[in-house]
C-alpha cells in the first residue's frame, strides 16, 4: 500500500496546522472534513492528529465516524467495522498520531470524517488517508 497523495496534514504546523469545526462537537454528528480523492481508491487506514499550534493548541478529536461516497451511490454510506461499530478511537493529545486500520476496507472517491464526542467540546483535526488508487474495473 502507498500513501495517497494528500500528505500535508500531520507533522505540519502552518497556521495552527489543523481543520477545526465552527461549532463544538458532541454525539450529534454534524460538521465534517471532506476529502475528494478525485478517483476511486482503496482506503485501508486513517491517521489522525490534533492541533499542535506551536505548543499552544489544546484541541484534538477523541473519536470520529466516517462516511464515504463512490460513483453509483445515491447517498453517502456510513462506515462500520466488522462488529457493526461506527465510531473510531481518535487522539488523546494534540501531538501523537493515531492510525486506525479499516476492517472492512473502503472503496471510495470521497470520504468524510465526522468528529465525535460524548460531551460538548472544541476539537481540531489533522488527517492522512492510507491506501492506493483502485486499478480494478
């Protein structure tokens, strides 16, 4: 597997270095980070990291959900693991990277990351999508 060419988010600290939803997040999944891969890809993992902000950042995403889209879909599909869970564990601080392997893997041209929290809180997110371009039919 190779890293999809969207690598600029993790370990980079430009202007705070992260995407932050306008509103606090909670259990109601509303705001999301959408990544358009332009072509079909096989997505095998997601890496996340919080907003370091040159040591001043305090925001990170403890958990998140994924939705994906591909040609032929009429609506976005929520990803669930093999145990039917849709919430993935995120970060515990602003600087560590957390990689979540996706089982099942995702075939998609677009992906959305929805930050999730048990309680209202401010979050920020940097993400990398791991996988490769789909070469199938």
